[in-house]
C-alpha cells in the first residue's frame, strides 16, 4: 500500500484534478480457480459457499488489489490508492490527456467506475482525507472538527483512536512528537491508565493545533 504522505507530496504543483472511484473495486477482480476454496464459508442450512471474486476482509486483499491497479495505471497518468484514483496536472489539457489514457486502460482491463463518486476538472478537491488545490494541501475541515470535539479519553483504546486521527495530520502540527509524547506513553500496554495533568495538556494542545 503506498505511503499517503508520499502521494500527497506528488500532488504538489498541480492545479487541476479529476477523482475517480471504481464501482465495488474488489468485486471486479476475479479469483483464480485454485484460490476460490480458500475463501469458503458456511451458511446455516445452505451449505458451503466460496467467492468467485476478490472479497473484502482477506488480509492480502488490499495489497493484491493495489498491485493490480498499479499495473493497469502507471504513475505518470494518475495516482492510485486502492480504488481511489486521482488524475492531476498543471493545466486543463494536461489532465484531459492523462484522463483519456486512464479511461483507455480501465476499459482494456474491464474495470467500471462509479459515476456518482467521480469528479472532473476541479481546481479544488478532496482526496485521502485532505483538501487539494493549486495553493497546496490542507486538512479537511470535517475531520479537524471531529478532533476539536473529541471527548476526554477514558481508556487506552480511546486514546489510540484519538491519536490515530491526530497522526493522520501530524505534518501540519509543529513539534507533533514532543506534544504527543505523554499520550504515546499512556498507550503503553505495560503501564496503568492514569489521566494526569500532562496528558490533559497534551490532549488540549493537539485539539487546538
């Protein structure tokens, strides 16, 4: 699976964007005949079943699907993160030419898109939880609002959930590692859950950042 940070960096300098979404991406990939039995499951009263297409939930499904997409669509035409594709460029015509190439390759591979989830020739768009434009990359206001409204964690699990959301935007927070250190220590499985003043301070700083 590609690094999201690297993908966002690759979008820098672009001013036009098209976002494409594949229709039930995994289900468009046929399973090898010899591998179908590995997906077998039982339905009560209806016997044994197995998938004919790549199912969600297999541990290697994301990596397998990503490799397939990268073979179909080269990086000089678009960036691909699983079934989310973004065609980008400095000019309208640059993106138009790339988009034609992407359409051709998807057609040759027999892959279908989800029209309602696609957007074309935008100068600002949302991709991988960020707002992308010619001005640069910004956080998604909906996600930052969720961080701002996050209730005080009551367990290690809740701390991990909060830190997972914050870490997604760590590139935008100066000295993120040092600010978050008390919360990282709190997640240690070998220490008790003690919400101390330094934890509250760290939590508040990250919410405001």
